[in-house]
C-alpha cells in the first residue's frame, strides 16, 4: 500500500511515498489531480499515479508481487490467469499513436460487452500472436510517467468519465505499466476515435477493439449496460465484518499478490473490488461473500455442493450423501478430493515392471472441468435455491447446476467439436477468482477438454443437456467400460483362490458376454482359455473384441494372445498376429510387442518396437533389459558380418541400458542377470578385467545358487593369467559376440 506523507487530499508536490515494505518511492514530478474513479466518485489516490516502484529497501521482495493489483503479474503476462482477449500488450509508448489506441481499448474493457470484468493493458511488453514476449523489453521510467499523465488526463474525455487503475511494475529489471480496467458501473462509455475523431462506443471482439455501432452491437450493449452482473452487485444486507480477513489474505498469498501485505482490510477489499462504498461505508459485493465469508449459504441458499452415491439407478438405495459448504474455492477443492477418492482405478502390473497399464473410472480432469463449470456458470439468486448436485450411479456421474445455460448457447454447441459462442456470461467475477486459483480453465474451452479427457481414458463420450425451459444444466460422464468388469475379476480371483477354477472361468465368461468390448475381460478370458489348452476359444474372444473394443486397447489384447500362442506352441500364428500390431503402438504396448518379437527371434522388429516405446521404456527394467539383449544380438550379427564399428556402437548402447537397469528398482533376479549381461558386455568391449569381475561378483551376490555366473567368471579369470597389458587390459584374444 502507498500512503502519502503527509496526506494531502488534492495536490501533491515533491512529497515522499512510503511503501508497505518500508522502502521509499520518490516521484519524479509528482502531481495528483481530482478525477472520477470507476464508480464515479471523485478521488485522488496516489496508488493510481506514481513513478515506477524502484524501492530502496525492497530488492529482496519479488518484482512480480504487486501491491496495487490483486493478481500475480507474472501469471498475467503468461496468460495463465486471464484470457488473452482480455489483455492488450504495447511494446512501447507514444502519445500520438499508441495513446489513442489505448484510450479506445480502455473504453472497450470498461464497456465489458461479454461480462468478463474488463481487462488489462500492459505497456512495455511486445505482442506475439496474443501472447507476451518475455522477458519484457520494458520502457523507461520517464516514459511510464508520461504515459500515466497522458492516460489520466485523456480518460477525462471518455463519456461518461472513467479512470482505470494504473500500476507501474518492475519485472526483473524492466519497467512496465499495467492499466487495470474493471467493468464500469456507468457503461456504456464512448471514447474519441483519435485526436480529432468523434466519440464512439468501443467494445472488444476477441483480441480486437471495434466500433459497436458499426458492428450492429450498440443496442445489445445499451441493454446490457442497464444490468449489473449478479456476482458484482452489492449485498446491502451484509457488511465488511462478514468477510474472514484470514481467508482474504490467504487467497492473495495463494495467487502471489503483494496486496496480502497491505495492513488495512478495507483498502485490500477496495482494490480487489469485492466491496463498494455506499453512504460512507463499505458494502460487500456478492462475489466477495461467495469466496471470503464463513458460510455463503447464509445469503445464497444454493451456494453448496451435494454429492449423492446410489447403489443402483435412480430407484436404488442411497449409499452415501455428502454436503460441501464454505467458500466456493473450498467447496470445489474438497469435493474434488472426495470424488477422486471414490474414483476407481484399474492398473495392470506386469512381472518386475514398474510401469502400469490402466484407466480410471472417471478422469479427474473431466470431473474438475465439469464441476468447476457448474459452480462458475450457475445462478445464486434467491430464485435458484437448489444446490449444485453430483449424482453417482454405477455406470455414470451426473453434475447438475441451476438454472440452464444463458440464451445463445444451444444443444449443438455442446457436441464434440462444437464451439460455444461468446455470449455474455451469467457471472462476471466468479470465473476470475477460480482462474486465478487455477481451478478453472480459459473461457469457452472446458467442454471440449472434457471430451478429450474421456477419450484419452478410453471412456464413452460424455453428454451435456438442458431442458427447453433452461431450468437446469447437466453434464453426464459415463464410467469407463472396464469399471463394471472389476467386480467380475474380483469374484473370479476369489474363486481361483478357493481352487474353483471352473466357476472363476464362468464368472468371467458371463461378464464378457455382457461387455464384449472390455479389453480387461477379453485379456483375462484369453489367458484362462489358453491355460485350459483351448486356443480356439481364445481366438474367438479376440475376434469378438476387435469388433466391439476400443482401438486404444487392441494392441494390449493382441500381445496377450501372441503370448498365449507362444506358450501353446503355435509360433506361426503368433508371427502372423505380431504383424497386426501397428508401428504406431507406443508405451507399454510397444514394449510388450518388442518382447514378443524377441521370443519369436525377430531382432529387427524387436529393436523397432523398443525404439518407439518412448519415455515409458526409461522406467521399465524388464523392457530395458530386453532392449539391451536385443542390441547384444544385433552386435553379434554385426561382428560376424565384420561390421566392427557397428558392433562396438551396439555394445556401448547395450552397456548404457544395462547400467540403467541396475539403477532402477527391480527384483533381485532381474538385477542379477543384468549384472551378468553387463559383465559379458564389458568383457567384449575389452574393458579392464577388474570391472568384468566386479560385475560377475555382484551377480553372484544376488543369485549365489546360479552356477553359470561362477563358470563364466572362472573362464574370464583363466583367460587372463599372464596376458595383461597396460591398464589391466588383456593382450591376448577375447571372445566377441
């Protein structure tokens, strides 16, 4: 906070500004004149006009911690808390050109046609396709002072007069000027079109500032100006005492705003624009009560989230009910944690592999987007007392909010690939706070992210609907198809443990007939039939799955059948089936295919699958070990073909892979054989005999009963007697792969 020493109400000359951090800010040519602020009151606050904050004793404080703006400057520049269409960047300052452009943009943000609560103009930062060029080039302190004075003076030419909040900022060692332009209570405004141009009603359409009348939007702008968004309206029955100061400051610390250090709660709330002055006292705005009061339901009955879990469908019994209250941010966080705990996951853990293959019943990303969307866009007025609902059924999750979407949003906009039109939002400020807390994404992007999250998880397509009267909005997230298969597999595992393998097979068969597209059930059934020497039935399951199963699971089920063929002595069928695995397979599926190729003695194909496995391979000790062995096989071929350079390269690559295996967490047997293969590789690379012996000793320590380790070590030692050269190398011939 900046305070005047001494406080002079209308004119400031040569005074010193004291900062909340104890430093001093001395304006170059300080002068404050009376003006009307965004609420139309006369004011002369020094926060709005001062020199760049080169503070003498605050170098240790982050240069991105603003004590004027309620958001973090770095995140503003990165576009992570405010949509790009709400930010305009100007690389430099020139009154004759850029000044008039900024004046029109200030007018457009103040008019706030889409109810987004205005925007920001940043001077000293260049623009690259709507994104800030970082680090900023900055402008000189003299230019910042000139820009402030010009903007302040020329904003008096707006009709009606409007003054933005100006905040000189220091980003690293670069000075920039931020003009925060909240939505005006006195809109619509007009601004001159240049030095001698007539006044026009400017609005923002995407990243552009345009003439509303020319675009045929003046009528809607005037109509909208008569309505203040509900979340920005005053709550006359409440007072500043209804805010929890600790919650306000906690929010500011979470978003890394320097306002958290301002001593006065009244000043903080004014700057955050969560209060409004009425008859010489501060009255909370609705958004402030939703985020910073102890219990928002004291004013807004619907400001809570109810979660109901059913045993069956709507007619089924209720298993559990939970109600989440408190600030909107706390409700969302607590509800998401609860839902995450309920969301089932199935992970397939392969032998001595840290990587898992699996899915979740509901991807958290989709749940988060749907829940935040419901809280953000619902109504909280007295006419909508129903809470936000989350209904959990065995096969789906429904998230319902009241009322339905605003006019302009139609059912076709809620389909995959649909685009929601930029209609004015029901709530202006709620989304702003949720985005700053990183709970919400950019405007108009959430629905498509839900589609993508479910697709990535292998889940059916979600549905979004509302009734013709727009009394509700519902997001339906289907559970993963394998979710219903989990119970069947658990039952089968229990029966197998009791020794009743026949009943276990029947349980899985019955579940698969209901859900033939389940990769989980298909893979388990293929294994069961193979164990019973019924490979024909395994093939029938595979063919049925290919028709009904998701494409993302085909490679996994194919690998299971290949392994079944190999175990059953049907190598030719396994080879033909391996041809069906696409070269686009990746991750664990590619690793499994590579291992199957090695078992089929197809080193070239194995090598190719290992190479496309991606990052998954780096944490898989079995896959890395098999890849190393594939390279050793290729090195042997290169040696016999007298390609000695290729031979040495492959040996070195194999050594690196084996050293990686040893570093990873794996069973002792895996480590033992990796040490043994490393010993052989070091021997073939003619490394010092001591390193070869050390590797064999590590292998024998882990598997002392394995006779091959000792025989190979004895052979290496016997071949060394009397034949050492410098640095412990053999001078005689060594075996090569």
